[in-house]
C-alpha cells in the first residue's frame, strides 16, 4: 500500500465526514419540526427521508473508498449489504474493523430504509417508522464519529510507519 493511496483515503474519509456534518446540521435545524406532531406534514416527511437516505449514501461512499484500498472485492449482486458487513469485520494483518457491532446494526437499519425509499414512489410516509429511524440516526451519529476517529487514527499510524520506513531508506 502506497503512502499516496493512504493520504488520499485519509482525505476522502475527512471529506465524507464534512459532508455528514452538513447533513447533520440540516437534521438538527429541522429536528424540532420532525418531532412536533401538530406542525409536521408531508414536506417534513420528505425532508427527513432525504436526510436519512443521503446520510447512508454518504457513509456508504466512505466505506466503499475504504474497501477499495483494503479489500477491493464486493459481491456484485448484493454489494451494498456486503460492503456494510465487511466494514464491521477486522481483517487481521490488513486493517481493524471500521465499524463497531452497534454502529453496524444501526447503519443496517438506515441501509434498509434507503433501499426501500429508492423504490417507494408514494408519499404516505409512516411517521412511526420515521420516528424510529430518527432514534436510529441519533444513536448512530456519535458511534460513527468514534469509529471514524479510530479508523482515521489507524490510517495516520500507517502513514507515520511508512514515513519512518521511507526515511530509514534515505
């Protein structure tokens, strides 16, 4: 694995995290409306569904980039599910697990919703389901941040090690 590839991946993880922060700011901005049964309506349901779907898509993009550097093989039939499953598994001698078991379970809920939303063209959103997904989202965010902090630290340690080896060669 080359240093440039690691540096690029670290940058891509950072870029994904910044995009997630922007999505989270939007979620927090509208959060009180999402919870107010008397005020929320169809536009709020559509907005919340978009936020949840975009959150998962952003996370999946980060995970795909990690997989591209460390494994590079996904089942073409069910790659979305396969990618998420791979990211909560440690690959000895290659990389630690990217996601904790709890983050994996929460993200799997968002993955299933994103899949459903892609093929659901009606606008009669189930607020009980959306409320459940809001709790999933709120539990997932700090866990994901911790997981990505840990994984970014791993990437940085690989770079320090690689820099040390290249410095020893000079």
